[in-house]
């Protein structure tokens, strides 16, 4: 009889719940729910039969059902009530659904709300049902990922001078995705089908190769196909031949072939197999050191530069050397061409002296013999000073004429002396 009384009394309690639910639904009309969360209750008054634990922030349709299909065979009334005052929980939605298998909705009710990130506490407020309580954790909605991964490839291996890979190469593919994350990376070698990439791809067939690659993220976005092209060549035979190396000396030479003031030694090396690795030189018995540019030598004296080269296979040439001499710059001089000659004029002997100015500036020239002196000023370049000296004798012995030239060179007055011999002569 108690069961019958409960069945008759319960609809009055449930009617207030239906009114609240209807009011909730009216207030939320027009919301487009993106999620549906379902709670169910059965004959138990200590726990809900089923309840969600997580949800994503945004519009949600909440369904609460208790009837024979959910295991409620006693006609028991339950509520789904969201806590609106306990500290530490979200209180921004109003959910208070009362449901019974005997209500006009058959114990199934819906209400639309908008959830925000955080934790909601729910419970059944029917007296004696205190054990029916739980929490719903709501997280932020993830943005929609429409961007494909970033993908790149690099080729590694031993290269020759032409940039080709000797014997083999390895292709490493890298992919990143800042949103949903990378799901798969694929590659295709030389026009073959795409296959899963998991480790660097070895390529050891001689010839040109192309590796295509792409990546797909967890949202299904696939990057555009990219490619890298490279060439694999066979290893060259072992190099056992040292480099060819030579040296040359440059600078201003004097008439003796010596270098005036300074010289520079240039070293050249070639290797047609593995290539030149290092070039070295040693000056005047010193230690070998790396050569990178012509070696300047400006110390007066004889010098020897030794040199050698080593290729990339470790072969070193025999030590060779070049020897040369550096001399100091000669002092400035007034250049003259001087001649002297004895001759007869009647019964008198004469000494004729000529001096030609071979310089680039005018010179003052003084002609001196035992028989007199003659000075000629400002003798232009290419011109001459001349004097025939009367010995006032019919016979003279052999002798020398002295000539001095004075000119202004680089702002300094330079005087240079010359001698010219003449022969003995007898006139009579």
C-alpha cells in the first residue's frame, strides 16, 4: 500500500520539476547545441546509473532520463541539479531537472545550456539521495586545425669537389605541427609509391635521385609534396700521388738579376685526384708554416724559401726550394754618359771631353782635366756639355778627365762623379 501512495504523491513533486525544466528550455531557445551530455538514473538512490565526466566549453544539450529503459522499475523520482553556491565550482548555469517514469515526458527531459571552462558539481536533491553526486570537468574548445604540417628534408654524406655524394647519401625528413600534431610522414624515392618514413632513408645507387616527401597532421591536413634532388657517385680509386707544387719570385730586378729592396714568393699547388689540402713554406731554415698568400721578403741578403704541399689523401710532395738575393735600393745619382779623347790641332795637343745628360731633369755639369775646367749649367735631359782643352803642348801622356753632374732629384741635390780616360798623343 505504501508503494501505491508513493506513486500517487510523486506526480505533484514532478510537476514542479517539469515547470522548471520547461522554463529553462524557454530561456535557452535558439542555442545550437554542439554536444549532448546524458545522465541516467535507475532504482538506486546512492548513485546515478550513468553520467559524463568531461565536456568541451560551448553550447550543450543536457539530457536526464529515468524510466524502465534506464532500469528505474520502482517509479522512483530523481533530480539532476547543478550546484549554485558551493565554493570552487562554476555557478553560471541553472539546471534543476526533476524526472519520474510517470511524468508527461516519460522520465526523459532535455535542457540547453552554455558551459564554460571549469568544474560543475551536480547532485540529486531528493531527500535520502545524498549519495547521487558527481563533477563535470569542462575544458576549452580546441581551435579547428586547417593548417598542414611544416616539413623539410636534408641530405647528408661525404661529398666530392663537385658536390656529389660519394658512395651513398642519407635523406632525413623533419615535420612539425603546432596545432593538432604530426600524424604521419611519408616519402617516395625516384618516382616510387609513398611509404611511411621512420628513419633517414639510405640511397647508395650511383646516379641522380629525387626523394619526394609530405606529412599529415592529426586533423587530416596534408602538406604539399616537396622534393630534394642529389647525385650519388662511385668512390674514386685511392690517391697515392702527392700534389704538384711550384714557386715563383717577383719584384724589381737590377742588372745583376737581384731583387731591389724586396721580393715576393708565390707558391702554387695542384692535385687532380683528392685535391690539395695544405701548402706550407719555410723561410731561411725556419719552421714550415701555412701558406695563404705570396710571402714578402725585404731583408737584404741571400734567401731560400722551401715549400711543399699535402693532398686530402695525406700525400705530401718532396720539399723544393727557390733561392734569390735582395739588395738595397742604390743611392740616387745624376746619370751622365762621359767620353774623353786626345787629338792634334796643328802642332798642339788637345783633350776633348763630352758629357751627355741621361737623366729626366736638368743638370749642372763640370768638365775637369789637368788643362782646365769648364762648367755648363742647366744642361737639359738628352743634351750635352762639351769642351776641347788646349794642352799648350805638342805632346801629352795618357790621363783621365773628371766630370761631375749635379741635379735636383726627389727634392734633394744629387752630385755624381765620373771619369773618362784619354790616350797619350804627340803632335809635331
